């Protein structure tokens, strides 16, 4: 029975493996303990507060957000663009300035500038 459970895991049948392991634990002497089943890699939790299940940005949205942020800041290069879901913002763009500091620009759903942070050195 244990071999069947191992084969099921190798074939991607975590539910089958759990059922087989559960059946095995019912037949074994001692306390009945539920098996721990690993979740598929596609299911996960991300504690990053700006990740809210939105689809990835399209190339057109990335280009538009980058161009608006660079026009607002006036110099530098875009180092990161993310979807945002906080305070009415839809996009967060980080611009690295020529002096090494970084500026955060928040854009609304229509790519209007909602906020531009002060230049600061990246603490990452």
C-alpha cells in the first residue's frame, strides 16, 4: 500500500496519495493521524502586499506607465513596474535617478500621476 502512495505522488496524484496514506494509517496500529500532503507548486501564498491576484501587466501598459513616470520625474531609468491596489493607485513605478537614488511614482487606472515620492537611496 505504501508503494502505491509513493507512485501516486510521483505521478502528481497528491489526492490519491493522501487517500492511500489515510487508508494505510487506518489499518496501522496506534493513533489515527492524518497525513501531511504537499500542495502543488502552482498554489502558494505571497505576503507581498501589492500582489493581489491581478494578471501580469501587458507590454503596452508597462510602456505607458514607464513613459508617464519618466516624464513626471524628468530623468533616470525605470527599474520596476508593478500593479498596485492601494489608495486608488493602479500602478507603481520605481525610477532610478542618475545619482543612484530612487523615486516612486504611483499612477491611477488611467495612468494619471497620483503621487511622486522624494528621491531616496534604495535600502534593498
